[in-house]
């Protein structure tokens, strides 16, 4: 039986999910990004208890099909932008569609209807967040960041960056240097 749990990608979250399953005497075959597979059939009482215990830990058991699909879309995008360095061989829409085995138009319409933004806007938001992280780490220049995040040029990255944050990337670069100096002076 598969259960879908909304949680961030971290070892800590996976451990919390595993612990909650063990408390209920449930055995899992896998705990993947947002999904656990258990060997037993779970009854409504166990499901309610699991849902309650997960909520206490800041996690959420998803049982609405639409929310499960939305969460899967978000997880694919977050994994693709924040945790994978390889360039997708297809465009984002095809990549998401292939990963989830759904028609992209269906996924896109569902996402927009439920979240109030498009998948593309969600992708841009996360690409800019990742760009901010990379700029603050100060290990890559803007050309390298642009390439890493699959922008066609530094100008394209800079334009989207300013549109989303209200500041150019150089603002964050200066901010990162200020923080570094302040930490060194402590």
C-alpha cells in the first residue's frame, strides 16, 4: 500500500516518518521523496493515528488525489532545481510529464487551479531561490550559475532575478560579502 506524506527532502524527515511507522508496527519497503510504501494494509484508525502523529512533527499525510499530484509536481521541480546538477535532456514540461506519467496539460491546469500560479512561475521562483543561494555561497560566478540553472544567458538570469526579487544579482553578491566580513569580525 502506498501512502503520500508531505515533507521536505532531508534525512531528518525520512527518519521521523520511519519512526512513526515503527510506532504503529508498520513495515515499509521504501521511503522516497514524498511517498512511503508499506507492506501491510493500513486501517482507518491506524491512518488517523499516523496522520495525527505526523502533524505533530510538522509533516502531513496526503489523501486527496489532487493534492497528492500537486505535491508530486512540486517535489519533481524542487528535486530538479535544488538537488540535481544534470541538465534535463528535454524541456521542463516533458520532464515533469514523463516523471509523473501524466499529460502535461492536465498537470498544468490542475496546478494552476489549486495553487493559483503556473508551473512555470513555480519553476522560476525556485530557480531564483537557488540562484540566491549560489550567489551567497560565492563559489560560482554568474555565468556558471546561469549555466547550472539552465538559463540561456547571464542577461536572462539577471532579468528574471530582478523581476522576482526587485534587485539585481550583484545586490545579493554584495550582501553575501557583507555577511562574510561581519562574521569574520565577530
